């Protein structure tokens, strides 16, 4: 109980700034995951034809 009170008490002085930081971090992580997933899918499905076309 005391830990939860301390955490909520620490967040109360600037809730908007803290929430914006969390939202920005979540969006950055999601975008990074999307980029990684799209790169993997791209290379799995299109990597071989592109590599053959380039002569690798």
C-alpha cells in the first residue's frame, strides 16, 4: 500500500508531462516494432528476387 501511495504521490505534481513522456515512449516502441516487422517481412518475401536481380 505504501509503495502505491508513493508512486501516485510522485506522479501528481506534473501529470501531463509524465503522461506525455509515457505516450511518446509507447509510440516510439510501437513504431520501432512495426519497422522491424516490416523489414523482416520485406526481406522474407522480396529479399530473394531482389538479391537475384542484383546478382547476389
